[in-house]
């Protein structure tokens, strides 16, 4: 049973690696629409806010780049989810492997 689970974990890790290999450009952050005249919600502009290396930053995004930035943010979040899953599987694999070898 343990050997079978180890092989399953290894297959899942390989699948994660393949998915990561398909991810394009990534960037952290959240995209928001702001208004120069917020009372009347006129003259919108867009900002991406993020924290990188313990520094918080905000950048303006032109409307013609919204689709690209949204995709980069989605890909970043997907990458983070995949890495987290990879780490969890790696920890389980390590525990099972050591338990199997100590018998």
C-alpha cells in the first residue's frame, strides 16, 4: 500500500511540473479600478497593487493592457497553488519514504 501511494505521489508531482511548464509570464497582485472623480464614478483608471520582497507597490495599468495583466495575475495565483500542492505532496512522500526505509 505504501509503495503504491509513493508512486501515486510521484505521478501527481510530475503532473504538477508539467502544468507549471505551461504557465507563461506571472506577476503578483490585485487589479482594481479607481476613479479620478469617485463621487460621479467618472474617468476610471486601473492599478495593480502587490507586495514583493517585503515592499508594497502600486503601478498604473493602461486599459489596453488589462487583459494581459489579468492573465499574468491568474497565472501567478495558479503557480502558487501548484507549488503549495507540490510541497504538501513532497512532505507526505518524504514521511512515507522514511517510514518505509526504517522498517
